C-alpha cells in the first residue's frame, strides 16, 4: 500500500491587503484534487493565541462545506476540531450534513485544544477539556449511529434526542501525543495516558505536528498495546502526521532556511526559536524534506498532511511537482 498525502487549506483570516484570498482558497481546493492529493484539511482556532501565531484561521466547518462543493474525490476533515468548544448535538448535525453533501468523504479529526482564552470565550474551563472531549465524542458517535439518545453526563444532558440524516458512518481520528519541548507552549511534551486511551479507541491517530520521529515510534508502541488490550487490530489504525512546510527550489541550504523562516514567521510569529522550527517542522532543501518524511514513515505514518505558510498558488504547484510524486511512491511500512 502506498502513502496517502493531504494538504491543509491556507484558509487564513487575512485582512484587506489587496489580494483576493477567497479566490486563492477556491483555487487551492480545486487544484489540490486535480494534482492528486488524497485529502483536504482545515485548522480550528476560535481565537488567535498571540504568543504562538501571527494569524488565525477561518471557521473550519463552513470552510469544509465550501470545499465539499468544489471537490468530488478527496477526503475532507478538520485537523483537528476542538471538541470541548462545541455543543455535541449541533456538531453531530453539522457532521452529518457535510457527510451527506460530500457523499461520504468526511473524517472527524478530534482534539481537546490548549489555548485558555478559547475555553473562557465559550464558558468552559480548560481543566475540563479531556472530560468534555470524551462526552462530546460519545454523544456525537451515538447520534451519528442513528440512536435516539437520552444522556446524563457531567456537562451535557439530553432527553430523547436524535438527528437527521442518520445513521451516518464517520471515521474519527483523534489528535494528541508527545512533542518537542517549546518554551512558549503550555502543553506537556509527553503522551498523556488518558489521551493515549482516547486515541486507541479511535479509527485514526493525528500525531502532533511538533512530534519528533523517535517520539512517534515511542507513542505508537503505547497506543498499540492499548489497542490490543481492547481487542482491536492495530493494523487498522490510520496513522496521520501533519507537518508545516514552505518548499523552495533553492539548493543552498542556508538560503533555503532563510526563505523558509520568513514564510513561517508570517504565520507563526517570531516567538518560536528558529532552531526549534527547524527541528520540528519540514525545513531545508527539497531532498532534506523528502528524507525527513521518510524518517517519519519508519515510525508507522501512513498518511501525510502538509500545512502551507502561504496561499500563493505557486507553492501548491511546487508541491505537486516535487513533493507529491515522491511521497506517494513510498510504501506504507508494516506498523512497528
């Protein structure tokens, strides 16, 4: 089996800078499918964490509905949706609607979030995020299965609620895991036991973009054992790794890095040390980027998703020429 390759959309919340970013987004969606990408994804942030990002993104579910209307084959999903910020019944209705409109191409990427102000803005607490995520996952899964649901939980109470259309089968890929240490991040760099359990129950695992190859392998060993203890086949788990990248045809490594740092800082801001950016994301020449991907495949990755630092269509064309053909020729290795 060959690798699958997807792209995050550059659906950034740009200001009025004289560029038609809506048209660029439409072009990116249509052209991604034409070039042969297997999937299209969006980022979810309600608010901008100013110490981590220079920009934020458009609302994810409406962005995916837009993409569904412009495509016919690619998988579509949020990578990942912050479940504690959402009402589970409304979310189930949104998911079912997009799944019907896309003719079964939607995947629910699910995560907990980390930015405290986002939780405060919707009346939730960050300390509740794991428990809220588990309740939302249970409610959404049962509603999509067609159940008329009576539910009494810590955060949500339902009395004979069902949604239509149903039943709708939607794969669920859960995000989380270890990551390289970042002095500006409030997240612990290790795989939380409860997160590992949540991932093991899912259909797929969204590895953190900032996870190092050795961390991917270590996390997978723990998740695999949990799956076996649940009677699940680890070979059926989709292991997905999203990576931020700006590709350049510059062959001089130092010149390539300077171009890439500038592109990255336009989206991420300048709070992250440049050596951390280079360590965790895909930087360097084209050959170095391909080799970096190969190292992650050895950790069990079966589906790469690349996040652009720009909506410039020339970046997508470069990916289509230099990246996509090579990555899609890699064989998915037996899971370690």
